[in-house]
């Protein structure tokens, strides 16, 4: 391609005649000696860009982004707060209810200690948040518990944390979605019957939003989070005001819908169970520490401040909602009934009021969007694990929109399956939830203590004390949660963690073994090719694609043979006769097979070819050159090359064998007509093989044919 | 001149060796039961290896035929089907 810059008039006469040829300019930019940087057009095949699938993909996920655009994808604090904190903040919508559900078995009096329980959990939240704030500063590259445990404790401890985190993220998506749907059917009871469908649709929506990229996802998620926070503060303020003025609730649920009050004694076990249930409020706190690199610079400082803001908001909301619910004497309902937070809102705003509906909508939305925390954190953690070769490498690849597409899709799939398996029931899912969270809390805090003792920088002693306190408290809570929830589902998580670790280690061993086999020693010089080559071309007859493959085969080696596998004697004879006439210099092996398969006899032929090779010589490299017809349209692909694909699969991994595809593209009808005229003129003795005038105008025939 | 003769001889040896390898592979294919018959067309210099190939075919118990057709300069080699009595069957070379 010629550069279209105007001709420059310089001092030398020849300067006017210089043409700057830049054939690469539409696709690449010259960035230095021997260096080209791909432009957007290079990643988009010209044919693919026109296809209906590509158009659909573009409309769904947006245009492709270049790596340079990543800098603009960093999040300001006001967007990072809803993205990374919606999970933690939204847990205030169901944490109170989980405490109530445990305490209700001990009667109405027991519900009174729910406030103290919320206070104790908030103290724990404060310690954990302060500890994680230090993680943000110490590890600005992100990774959270996995990186901290891996670097300070051991790689195995890192994997324990990673497994626990991955489970936690999956459960966050499942629990938050199920809880969001429960808010929706608190207002419209008819939705209870289609709760799973709604939940799956919501997950699909969030998946698409995340595949579009981080920044747009942030804008999508910011407003509902802030709306929920604003309305929740209004509920708490008005509720507390009503209680202070001695006013009763504006709504009381029918007694038939409520969980009956129990008569169990309020013992230490019940209190610990209620504490364990309420500790779900802490889930999602670690997400900010995992996503520090997504913040705008200074990343660590911004992440630390966002963490503090999130902890304050969550603490105030959790205590406030519990206070109001306790003050109005609210009790949880049976399955399919209203949630506690819905009853709190109805008690304050009045059932059926516009503010009640607005609050319910905001609660449902933030819970739907809380899953986005996991959609940001899970793919990042999976990418880090993939880079460390504990997960398949695809998880580290970024998609067209700079999102870790594999992680996003994997998270959506697994959480969707869990929702289906548990029938979209929040209370059935919750026992699986917080165990993993506290495993990684504990590991990361212990790791941080070790970190401070290692680096011994300014103020390391008090930092180590904060993290040590965090480690102690979270370990105690882990023991409580694991023991109290063990029979109701925590056992499954405790079983899954070692299974996941076994999976990580297997993948790691596999990558290491492959690396050992394919790596070259640094002092090793690549030897010159020394093995003989032979070519086998599977054919089905004589056509232009076969001729092109034969020509390619003859370029590779002198030792070429075509192989026709046939169960039709007449067809085989016909092809052989034509072959001897039209391609006389290349041997044709006609294998008359008693069976109607292509792959089996061809593999058998390759086997006997290998076996007949002299034992005293190094085995040759066998090139299987496969002629392949390239259809013009996507739907034509169904009609062609099915046996070729099967053959390629069968030959994959065969020793000393290289499969080479030789695609033959169909010409446009007009071009093909000109090509035929050219060939007839060339072969016609009357014209002396000289090309006619039409040939000079038309395209040159493919060189290989 | 001497050099040219040596090169031609070497090329011929290489070609006939390759032809023989192809025929042996075809014999094994038929003897193993993977193919009923194998026809080798456009094979270079099959006559030069016919005797040796016939010996291999007889040992494997498969039919061996060198078929020449009008208008086609090189004969084609037809291997198979399997003969009823291995090692003792008479195979016609035409």
C-alpha cells in the first residue's frame, strides 16, 4: 500500500520519486526496529467482521478494546465502592434475618439479644476491615488472601485460601441472587413460582455486563447501590424516630405466615449458632483487597479508604436494621413469605407505600448487583492462579473488552447450577457460605503478621498487633461457624476445599511436566533438521483442492503419496485411471477397505508405513497433508470437511506425525470463469499456451493449481 | 561424468527403495486385514523391485500383480486379496 502523504520537495532530485510502501499499515504500527504493534483491525479477520455472529457479538459486548485503553478502565473511588462493596453492603439485607431465624426457636425474649449479636459482629467487622486495609497497603498488586498466604506462609496455604475464596465467590453469586429474588416475591408473591428463572436471567444479565468491561459495569452498578444506601438510612432514621416517639409499626405480618416462637432454652450453643449465622454480614469484605489494581492511582491508598467507607456503611446499616427490626418485634416468616428487611421497610414506610416499593426495588437491585463483586474478584483470582499454573491458562487471557472472559463465564455457570440444585432457597445456601470466607480471613491475617515480622518497617509492631487480633478473632469465628453449620452444609465446603486444592496441584504438576519436556536448556543450540520427511495425502478423488495439496506435499518432500480409501471398487478404478492420466508423477495408493470408514484404514496405513521403515534408520517425520475445501458461507461448513475434522482429531498426538491443512478457497463465479478461460487458453495448442487478452485483465490463477 | 553417473545411481536406489517400502506397507495392510486390496498407481520404477516385492507378498500370503494398461507408461501394482495358502501360492507377474 502506498502512503498517501503529499510528495515532499527536498534538496535532492530523487526525493520526489520516493514512494513509501507500507503494506502493514492497515493492521500494524511501526514501534521500533523489528517491532510492530497490532492495530484493532489486525485482531479482526476481514471475513469475520462482516458475519452476522460478529455483528451480534459487537452489539452485545461492544467494540474490541486495545491494551492501551486499559488505563482508562481504572476505577475512581465513587465507582469502586459500589463495584467492590455491593456484596458486603447488601449482606445487611439478610444478615439480621439469619440471626432472627436461629434465635426464634428460643422464643420472643431471645430475639432481644439480636442487637448485641449485631454489635459483636460489627466489632469483628471493624477488626477485619482494619486488617484488610493493611493488606491493601502491603500488597498493592492485589490477590488478597491467596497472595498473602502464598508469600508469607507457604504455597499450599495460599492454595487453601484460593480454594476457599473461589467457593466463597460462587456462593456469593448464588446467595445474593436467591436473596434478591426473595425481595421481589416479598412484594409480588406470584414471582415465587418462577424464582429460579428470574435468578438465572439476572445472572445472565450481570455476566453480559461484565463481559462488556469493568468501567461500563461500574456505571451500571453504581446507582442502585447508592439508592439502597440512601433508602436504608432513611428506613433506619425514620424507624428509630418512630421507636423514640413510641409509635407502633405501620405493618404487622399475619401470624399464620410467621415462624412459630419456640421454647428452646437460650444456651451458649444457640447464641454461637446465631453468631455464626449473622457472620454472613462479613462476606465480601475482602473483595477490595483483591481488586486493588483496579483502583485509580494511588491504588493502595484509594483502596484502603474505600475499605474504611464500606466498613462504616455496612456496620451502621447492619446495626440500624437490627435495632429497628428488634424494636418493632419483627419475626421471620415461613418460606415464600416476606423477608425481615421487607417487613422493616413496611413497618416504617407503610405497606404498599411508594417508598416501600422503592426500597424493595433498591434492595432487590443491590442484591442482584452484589454478585458483581464476585464477578470482579473471581476472574482476577482465577487469572492469578492461572499465571501461577494452578488453573488452566485460558483463565489468564483477557477478552476483547479487557475482561477475564473465562473466569466470568465459569463463575456464572457454576453459580447457576448451584442455584438450580438448591431450588433458589437462600436459607439452604447460607450454611455453605461463610466457612470459606473465614478460612481466608484467618490465613491472610496470619500471613500479614508474618509479613510485618519479616519487613519490620516503621510501625510494624502495632500493625502486627492489629493483624494478630484479626487472625485470632477470625480463627475463633471460623471454628464456631464450621462447627455450628457443619451438619447443615458446611461439611460440603470443608470437603470441596481439599478437592479443589488437589485439582490445582494436578494442573500444576501437568504444566510442570510439559514445561520440562518442551523447554530448551539455555546453553542448547537448535540442531539442523536431520530426519527424513515423507508425505501422505488423503484424497477422495481428483479436484483442485487435491491438486493444491499434492503440490504443497511436493514442496515438503520428494517422498509423496496420495491415499484413497474406498469401499467402492468402480469409483476406485475410475480415480486410479484419472490419476495416472492427470497426476502421473505422484503415486496413488488405493486402499480398498471392507469397511466404510476413512480414518481407521488411513491410520492402519500410516502404521504399516512406519513398520516397514528400515529399523536401522531414524524414523521419518510423516506429514499428513489434508486438502480442505473452504466454504464461502458459514452454513456451508456443515456440508464439508466433516471427515477431515475427524481425521485431524484422530491424528492429534500421533508420534512423528504432522498434520498440515491445505485450504482451498472457492472463487467467486466471475473470477472462476476467468480462471477457467485462462487454463483453457494455456492448455490449448492453437494459442500456443499464450494468455489471451481476458487473462491479462483477470486475476492470476492460484499458484498452487 | 563419473559424478553424474554416481548421482543417477544414488537417485535410482533411493527411488526404488521408496517404491519397495510402499509396496511392503501395502502388503502389510492387506495381510493385517485392514484392506481387502491395495492398488499402487504412478509408483516410480515398480518393475525394478517386482521380484523382491513378490517374495514379500508370498511370504505374507497375499496376491501380487503388476498390471500394465494401454497408454499408461508405468504399470500399477495390485496387492491382495489374501491368498488361501500363505507362502506356497503362485502369483502371476504380468
